[in-house]
């Protein structure tokens, strides 16, 4: 399995009035525009996804919807509470392992520091790895058997700036 992890795009600042819950903060117009370019870069990389799983938080859902639209994968988009900032990585792994038919390429859209800790868990077997996943960054993990603990190889990690240079 190839597991791709995408951090949501630029979102409205937490201090901006009108957003009482963190989960309700949307992408900014600039964040949306950059994500369309990130999607173009993903297409340049000739990526394919069998499933897209996103955090239900608005900014992550909007990010996933942009990618799903660009790749014409609206029907393959689902959300999981296990991708929220307080999500449980073990339950996320169980969720992913229950997807049927078993996907070859899955895109996960979520938040920091959760995604970096998840990368650390799968690559190093713990959540202490120092991974800097900027907003709009994309990581690829190659996995033979998805399980909790060291099971993945970090194939690459692209910053948003690197992806924007591709298009």
C-alpha cells in the first residue's frame, strides 16, 4: 500500500472572530488557490488514489474536496474522526485495514502534529520523529503490511513550495 499524507491548506486564523470551534475554521481564498496548484503538482507526479480519507474538520474536508474534484474521485471520499487533531492512530489503522476492496493508494488529509506523529509511528515505531509537515505538504509512505508500529518506508516528503515549482 502507498499511503499519502496531506496536511490541510492555509486556514482562517484561530483568533479571527466568528469561529468558536477550531473544527469550523475554513480554508482562506489563498489556501484554496494554492491547493488547486498542489493538485496540479500531484497530477504531474501521476499519482492515483483508490480512496481519500479526511478529518471532518472543515479546512481538511475542503482540502480533500479540492483534491477529489481535481482527480474526479468524489465518490471515493470519506471522513474519519480518527484524523482529527485528537484522533486515535490505532483506530485509524483499523479503519484503513477494513477498507474493501483493499486499496493500493490512499490519501489521508489531516492536521499537525497528528500527521507527523502518525508518520513517526509508521516509520520509526514511535511518535517522537521530528517531521515538519507544512500546510499543503505531501508525504508518501510505502507499506507492505499496515500495522501499528514500524511498518513503513518514507519514500518522499514534498513541501508546498516544491510542489508549486512543478506546475
